[in-house]
C-alpha cells in the first residue's frame, strides 16, 4: 500500500458531491429547496436533454448581495442552521437545507452560474464555478424581479465516470418531474412550472385557499387527477404535540403499487418505511396484498422530536418516538375509513358509464331474438308485458311497477317499487329496491339516480364486519400444541418478537423464550388450521424489524375470517324478495366499510340520473 496522504480539496469536493448529487434530479431538488428556503412564491425549472446538458432554476425569493453570494458557494457555509447555547443546533432544523453542501457540490462536478438580485439593494450580481474553481463576483444585467437564477451546464463533466450510470434523457426528465411533484405537494402555496426541451411538463399555480387543507387537496387533485379529490378522505388527528393531516383514498380507489403514497415531515418530502407499514396496517382488511391506496400525509411535530440529519440527500428522517407517530397515522387512517361508512369510489360509476356504449335499436323489434333481460328475476306478468304486440302505453306503466318473483313457495313479498314500512323511501342513501337482475344484482332507485348492488359481495362484507366485532368482543380462541414448536432465530429477531408477547397472545399466538435466540410456540389461533408455525414466526420477525407491526398474523386471521364470511353470505344466483333486498340496503347503510368487499372491490355502483341522461343523449 502507498503511504497515507491528504486528498486534494477538489477530490474531497467531488467525493462529497457524489453523496448529494446522484443525477440531475438531485441537483434540481437541492436548488428548488434553496428557493423555498429563500421564501419563493414561484419556482420555474427548465432542462435540456434530461438535464444532462443544461438545467435552470429561477425563483422570486429574497435573493443575495455580492458578499453573501461569494460565501454561498463555499462548502459548509449556510445561513439556515440555528445557533444554540452549545453552538450549531442540529436538533432544531426548520428549513429544507442546513448543511451548506448543495451549491459547492454542484459546482465541483459541473459548470455553475448564479445570478441573483437582492431584495433591498436591487442590484444584480453573478458568479461562476467550473469544476470546483470559483470565479469572481461581477455585476450582471437585472433579472427584472428580485430572486435568483441558477444555471447548471454539462453536469458530471468533471466526473465523467458518473455519466455511464445515468439513464436515458427521457428517464432523467421523468425523474426530475417526479421530484418536482413531491416538492409541489409539500408546498401548495408555491407555484411550480417545469419545461423540458422547450415543452411544458408541469404547470401548477400557487393555491390561494384560506384553508391549508383545501389548498393541499386542490394541489393533490391537480397532480393525481380530479378523481382523487372526489374520492379522498380528510385526515386530521393530533396526539402529544404530533399532528397528522392530509388525504387518503377510499379503498375502492387504489393502485397497483405504493409509489402514490407520500409522506411529508414538517413540510419536507421524505421516503420512509414507516408510512408503508402504517398504511398497510390501516388498509389490511380492505385491500388485497397487491393493491395499494393513494395517500398523502403531513406530519407536523416539534423540530426537536425528529432528526433530519441521517441521510446525505435528506430523504429519510428518524423520529424520537416512532411508535407514537406510527400509531397516530394508523389511528387517523382507520378513523377516516370508519367515517366513510358505506361510501364507494365515484370512479366505479365513471368506469361503468365509460363501458356502456349506446347501441342502435334492432330493426326486428326491441325484444326479438336473444333478449338481454332473459336472466332478470321478474314476474311472468312483467315478462308478458315486454312483448312488442300489441303496443299499449298502459302496458309499460304496469310493467314498471312489477313485483319481484318470490324465492320461496307461498311467500308474498311487497311490491319492489314501494319502500318498506317505516323507511324514508327514495331519500335513503341507497334508495329502494326495484328489481333483481340475473339473480345476483339488486337494482335500487334513489332520489337522483340508481344503485346496482352485488348482493354476494355486499353481504360478505356485512358478515365479515359482524365476525370481526365478535372476535374483538370474545377474543381469538387458542389451540394448545401437543408438542411446543421451537423456532430458531438470531438474538435480535427473537428479542423483537418476544417484546410483542402480550400483543401476539391477544391474537392467539402464545410464545415464550427458549434459550438464546430461540422461541417456543405453545398455542396458536384455533382458526388457523395446518399453520406453518416456523414460517409465521420468521415473517413476524421480519415485519417487526421493517414495519414495527405484526402484520402476517393479523392478515392470516382476517383471511380465514374473510373466507368464513364468504361461505356464510348470500350467494350469487339466489333470488331475493323485495323485503330481503331492502333489508340488505338498509344494513349496508348502517355498516362501516360496506362500500367495498374484503379485497377492495366495490359492492355497489351508483349512477346519477344526469349521467344516465347524458348517456342517452338527453343532455
């Protein structure tokens, strides 16, 4: 080995830059965060060739004078880190940046030019840095407004090896857009504008709502689509000085990955496994494992309760009391889901209307050939009324008020067109049952539309909620093992699992220590037959390490309960009387979460009369 020597300042800067600036999107993130810290109300970003040849960030923040500009490009020079009694305070950081690394890091690997106009003096100055070599501060043409303009050209020209690891220009431009969207979600009061190769990619004016929650909702709708705004549940809970607010989607509005789950801590966008585990725990009996809700959560807490100095790019944070934050997120999400009642996503109706294509009327008569209503559960008199000859308006009137065919011999149901005794009628949320189609779908009429209910999915959810309540009240029955199952783990994993001994016992899993790094399983939940005890305990150890939650056991129990609910519910293909159909509707209205089955599929579709009229060209 060669003797130890000191690295040159240029090499030190380039090594440090590799931690902060991984790709053009990283440089954009640092520059936009500087603009936000400077009080900008508008940020304009433009790039060429994915930011590889040129990227520009302009803001209308406070700007800098010449002396401050010269200091800004020096490493570890910052105006943002507060000074406490013991010196620089890294425990109370209220700004996006604080290390003073961004500008010198970018300047050490690219050609950097900064032009700024101070708010007070109104004089514009400029400074260039190329490959770590800093030029002199010089006068510059006025920007036309106070603020700062940062131009970065030929990124990584000083470290060409890094260019080999970058992706295509399109991929880099997409990464920049994703980064800007996260920053835009964190600050709805700031306008964000982004163009790539002269084409506008993002245009988000500042939201001017007086209510910050509504401003965030408007920004979320602008980025994620209007459908999200229409199907989002408000989140707002506070405990012990920690507040969680934001928006979460209904279970029936879901995506195939968790990339649409956002967490912001004191206004800082972060990626944290905390939100993944918390959201999964809150939605675990509403969605299948491969479906994920859309969530944007804003955590606000005292700066001393969170450490933001744990990641070079400030993409992760550490909470002093992670259990409190996680419990608050799960509780807030569950409270919002419970408050949604039987509500289902409006996108379900939109999809149904989109699939409905108006068809031309058959020339041989409306009901000739293979009739579309052949599977409807209607009376023979109604069927006779559908014949085309002779045509009589009175026949149609009699057909609309037809009775639903009884399921059992001798049963005399009330006319489906009438509300049950004591009910409010059409003003009820799910309306009044009118008919049953294909012995599976209940058609109900509301005051301003119709509702189509999947009787099996709806009843399955109702039975599932009743069984959950019974389990919560009576507890999970346990089955003692004839011979205890010994599970070998490392000491850290075993300790994590044993710390949750009481919680696991409530779920029916009784464990105890068995020497160093081993666990003895004495009892298992009686519901879980042919249980792989070894695999379950190892899964629990992994999830406690990653999510701080025993999700596997809960999900297995809920899967069994869901299967039992499926077998114990009304099957598709069974004909229901009018009383049974209306009773199902009323129970759905009174049961939380009845808008979706256990896998996140909708239990009903609501079509507004205005939408139906547009479908037939009446509007």
